[in-house]
C-alpha cells in the first residue's frame, strides 16, 4: 500500500515506484542515503548517448 500512496502523490505508476525501491534497496531495505550514493555513482560513469560519430560531430561544430 505504501507504493500506491507514493505513486499517487508523485503522479507515477505503482510499478515504477516498486521498481525504483527494489533497484535502490540496500541489503533488502529501502535506504534513501544509499540510493542517492548509488545514483550519484551511476551518473558519474554514465556517458551521453549519441548516434553520431566523432568525425560527424566535429564537422557540425565547424559549421556552427
């Protein structure tokens, strides 16, 4: 019931909230501090997705 209440207040689906809680749980428990640390670690190593190769990007920058 907690996930349903959270989902309602955040305008998100119950399944999304449930997935996030399971994804960020630390040793089987929801720990907001550990979840934040994990998220920051993921962001640090995540690269920006792009379909262009470096040569194309360089040519575009040259003309801008």
